[in-house]
């Protein structure tokens, strides 16, 4: 179960990695790592601190360039040199720190770096923004995800609760992520009620057909919403398990090396 080639006629991975190697001096962060994400699934990535899962995710999202190996998107080899290249290809990442600008409005945060210009000379020559269109799309994206508690699209992000901020980050990712959404510890700093809302958001995104990579240390959350669980240890994938076939304690034991992978 450490990674087999798909059978003929089986679904092909949306995002795939083979033999990824990344070294930082004498430290091997990735040791011929493998990865597959299939259409319409939530794939959880778990691993102890220092296992290399962050480097794996950064390699898939353009933040790190691997020393060796291959990444494929929709079956085509890709080599991202930056997160911007990954975003342009349809891979959006929601980082643990959310990467939001607190002083800017919700609409401005959604379109940060991708602002819509006004038509005519005002936009092309004077770089005027079409703020009404940006507000309209922002409201539409929030409504699609059921974020109805946010009433004012022009309010500063710093005035929102933790769960609402996470919702804005997820809305931004789903608005522009046409292929894959990666979520790094999305419930780490949230309370029980707000964590519940974020999990519902993830399921809403899945229902819209976008495959999701979920990096999390929260085993109850992983076992609740993941279709498959990628277990990372010592720089490589050591197992892929399904929540219905394995207990949480077994998953932790495999992750820490106390149990042999199936």
C-alpha cells in the first residue's frame, strides 16, 4: 500500500509525484517521496514533526524546487519555480498563517495580487480597479460556501473571528484553484465551533468537485473527512491507509514507527 501504479481504466491522479528528493546540506528532507491525489477526494497527509511533509507540500505548490524527481499535473510533467506558477496552473494553498492582510477588506484580500482592472483607459492607463465587480464576486464566493455570517464585504479582515478569516482564505483558494486546493493545518488555532465550520467548508469544496490535500495533526478531523490518509515518515511515504480500515491509534503507531505499515 506504499503506492502502486493505477490499473488500466482506473482514475488517473490529478496531482502526482515520483521520486522526490530534497536535501538541505546533509539533511535529507525528502527521500524519494511518492504522492498521488485523485479526482474529488480529500487526501490527508499526516506525519510527525520533521517527517518532511511540509517540504513535500511545498514541492507540490511551487514553494520548494526538488533536487530530483517528477511532479505531474493531470498527467503532464510540471516543474514549478514559484508559488505563482503553481497558482497559475490551478493549485491554491491555504497556509496555516492564512497569508491574509488584516488591514485590507475581505474583497481586497480575495483579489490580492489578482485585482480586476476597470475597462477602458481608466484601467489600462491609470490602473483603476473595478471594485464593484470585485465586491460582487467576493460576495458570490462567500455565499457559495455558506459564509452568510459575514455581512459587510468591505470590513477589514482584522475584525473577523478566526473561523471567518479561515473562511475568507478558503473562499480565495476555491475562487481561483481550478485543479487542487491544499490546506495546511486549517483548524490548528480554532475552537470547537469554528473548527466544525471549517470542516464543513472543506466538505463543501469537495462537493464542488475540487480535490483537497489536508495537512493535519488532528486525528479526529482527519478520520472524519479524509477519503485516504498519506502517512509520511523520515522523508518518504510509508503507507496509504483508509479511515474505515484502520483505527486512529494504528495510524499514529504507523506514523511514529511503532507499527509496521500494512
